[in-house]
C-alpha cells in the first residue's frame, strides 16, 4: 500500500513538474528551432543551456518525490534551482520538508544549496510553516540550520515535537534555551506533553534531557495511564526510573568529591 502511494506521488510530481515548466519550454523550443533555421548557433547554444536548466528543475522535483538523495545532488549539480516552485505553487524546499519520513537529508541538501526557508508557497507561507502544517513534516531542520522562530508560536511547538520524535537533541536544546515552555502540550495529539512524545518515539536520551529541564514525569505518566496505552505507560515508567537512577548516581559522585 505504501509503495503504491509512493508511485502515485512520484507520478503526480512528474506531471506537476512538467506542467510547471511547460509555459517556459514552448517558447524556448520555438527559439531553438528559429536559431537552428537561421544558423544562429550562439543563440542556439544559449537556448539549449536554458532548456537544460529547465530539465534539471524537473529532475529535481521528481528526485524529491522519490526521496532520492543522489538524484537530488545530480539535479543540483546540473544547475537545478533550489528555489523553484511546482505547479501547485509549493517550493522544492517546502515540498521536501512537508514529507520528511524519507526526505530530511534532502531538506539539508537544499538548504546547503541555497534554498530560501522564507519561500514555501505562493500564498505567502514560509517553508517552515508548510512543514509545520504537515503531519509528516520536519520543521525542526530549519531550527537546526539557524532559522529564528517565535518560541511562543504553533510553528515552534511543531518544530520542537518533530525534533523530539527525530531524536534531535540540538534542536530541543535550542528551543528550550530560547524560552519554549517545557510544559507545552500538543493540541493536535490529545494534549500530549513533550515528554510523552519522546517516550512514544523511543527517544530515551531526549526524554532524559526533557526531565533534566523539569518536565513533569508524573503528570505525563497519569496522561499515559488515562489514555489506556499500557505499553506507553510502562515505557514512561522505565524512563522515569532511569532518570531517577541517574540522579542518584550523580548525587553519589558529588558526595564522594
């Protein structure tokens, strides 16, 4: 089923890429034909270069849909514009960041290639906002790359949650240092705490980090138990036990000094 969905996504991306560029392709094709007919080879070479860049842009969009990092690198090397848009008005960066299950490395590639995080959708949304609004997005990557966010905003919370679930301790620390509330709750997931997200995602080190910052373990445990998810509650109890053991160990080491 997932493979079928991926194939459909790739086909849609290919069609979208061609549609987005067809308005540019036709006049270039005419210009090339006229240049050849008049033996204007300088103009022909110039037109061919433009055509090659358009093909590279199409290649880039399909590569992103396929989550093919090698193909993305090839397209960028061939001159693809990392700030190009598809037919739906979504930038390549936003398209990659909105489906980050397989494309987080591609978001990194595009950012390194000069993709502008401020460009996300023709409607005025940034790539961060597009990613934050997607259930599979990875807005935390933008934070890691130095993009400033309002820590009181919904986008910052989504970046924190995606960073937690990805095990990105750097992003978690950046946002907490910036003032994001350690006790923030996720309105899109039954008011889950940040700690619950960490435990649910199996990110034990992030869970420990959140506890060090003062996350309420007992409150999270009560939520887990109330949800009826016995497995989640058990894993959270284990995380709290590990955190407690670590605290005791640190206290013993300090008392010996």
